[in-house]
C-alpha cells in the first residue's frame, strides 16, 4: 500500500501572520485549564431548525486544549499497541451514538504543544500542528453554525501528542473521553491504530480525518476513513480514461526509481478492462537524464495520433517540468493530448501553470474548492477573522464533515450508522463525502471491515486554476 499525503491546495495567506498567531495561540493554550470544554450548549430540542432565529449562548471557546507535562517517553510502535478494555465498556453490536437531546463529539488532534512554557515559543513551522489548527478551526465554525440553529451538543478537544504514550496519558486516561460516542481523529498512524482498537471494542464511532493508508484496522464497523485511498484515486482516473480512450492511445510514464504506482495503474486497468482479452496500456520508466528520452520516449509519442498520458510520479518537480515540456513540444499544434496525475499535483509549487493548461492536465482529488462560490467566500472571511490567515483545504474538509454528521444525526439518530453510507450532506464547500461499507468474505462469512469515503472528483486545470471536469 502506498500512503499519499493529504493534498493541500495552495491558498493565499500571510505566513508571518500565521507564525505570530500560532505562537500566541500556543502560549494561550498553555494557560488554559485542563477542565475546559470547547462548546457545551444548553439543551434545545433538535427538531426543525430552518426558521429559527439566531440563539446567542456565549462565544465558543477558541482552542482550549487539555495539557499535560511532557512525558519524555519513547513512542510505542504500532505492532505493540493493544489495550483490553473492561467488559462493561464494550458494546460491539451497536454504536454508542443515540438520538439523545445532546450530540456529544470529541476531537483528538495533534496540536503538539506540550513543550510550551511562558518563557518560550512552540515550533510555529510544524506542519502537523498547523494542520490541526486549521482543521479544528474549520470544525469550530461548523459547530457555531449548528449552535446558532439551536442544536444542543457538547464538544471536547484533546491534544493527541505525537505517539501512543501521549495518547494514552492525555486522552484515554481521561474519564470524560469514555463518555464520548463519536470521535474525530487522530493524525499519526500508530495513534490511529491505537484509537481504532478502542473504537472497535467500545462501539465508539471513530472518523479518521487524515491518513489514506490501508490496514489501519480490521473487522471494525466503527471505523470511518475520511480520505479516500490512493487506489480509489487511481480507479477514478481509469474510469475517466476508459470513457473515450483506446488502450493503444494510453501511455503511462513513471520515474524509474519507483514503480509501485505504475503497478497499481496496470492492475486497475486490468480489473476494469472493457473486454477480458484487452491488452494493457504501454508503460515507460524514465530516467532523470533527459538525454535518454530520445531513444525510448519520443518514438512512443510520435507514433500516437491521440496522446492520453498518465504520469504516476509526483515528487520530483524538476523531472516533472522537463517531462511536461517534452510532451508539449511533441503535441503542440500536432496532436490532441490529455494528461492525468494524482492529487499531490495540487500541492506542487514549481510546476509551470501554463503547461498544465496546454496539456489539458487532469487530477483525481477528494476535494474541490470553488473560490468563486459565495459560501466559500463567506467561510474564508469567517476563518480569516478567527486566525488572520486564509484556510487550507483541511479546514474546508472539517467544516463539511461536521455538517454531514450533524445532518445525519438529526434525521436518523439511532440509525446513524446504518444510513450514513447513503447519506450526502445537502450542501458542502469542498468534499461531498460518500462513505461506503468495506466488507470481505471468507468461506461465505461476510465481515464488515471498515467504512471508507469513496468520493473522488476529476479536476481539470483551465485558465488560472482547477475546475471540476
């Protein structure tokens, strides 16, 4: 399995302001009492909220994180994390979430601020901490939306720390955590495995917001993977290509130092072949040395009238720019061309945008942010008022996930789990989540492995940005 980082669409913002904010936020968090909760709202019946006026119940707290002293212990690796929970806390048959008058939700996110003191600053350049801050702020804006509609909920947030020792000490040893029926988090793989084990045994619904890795848990109907796997992205590209391209038109290009993605593409084409005896697309493994391309790449480009190129590499931007320039030279005013890549292309900074446009570049992505949409603009403005910077994609994803969960809970209550795989949020800013049950069958015995978001969109670079194709 190949783990691909969560794609981050570049959005404008002031880095200096962000650093100043994070520094002040971390210092402020250090002073927070460990008994504070994020948003405890008095009970209001969750009935019809469409025509209710704004209900002011005080300001939702900003980033109160439960702090503990640095434990200084080494992380426990994933193959050694296991915890048995008392049997009176284990409910396997049904999740703990019910249609009570109050929706309880917990966040376990890697703020990583355990080293903060009043005389020092945290690591304001830490991308993981910054991800957590953006993610939680997006979620908090959604919580404020539902509070203003009169929905009763209780929300609590914990700093997971970087490893399972921190997770155990800060989160699972807190008795309040055992009362939370739905949790969003954590971030690091070992922490995900640890908390997934807890969810499986306790019936707590766990929504993992970041990792797209497989094999994080098994036989676990309470685990929800928010980010689609790389296999899901590849499947979306193959479906898109198969709509109009012949096998002989397709050329898969891969940097020769890594063939794993290439193998995934070929296996997916084989699985989705239009005919059983249909061949597979041609594959070329290219050296970083451009001079070698005359011998193997150019002949393949020249003999094709229609070029459908899949570039399964995305990490070496110099290599990618050289490759795109070569493709453009061969196709300019000569041939129809369309090029495909995976979602990390959205995060590349040195790629020539003009080439993306001329090559009809497409990517598969689990999110799409239409900056011209009025609701997106409103969210950006509200986010900027909170942090002084513009939101990264994870903030939009958190906002959408909270809205999906609240809408489904209000409508379905005790049947939350059973109906979530058909449920789509009425409105979303970036990610129209579609969770599906992943099941396996052995000896005619079906097992519910986990739940995974399967919604992937194909985006096309056009003009000055990415658009839904």
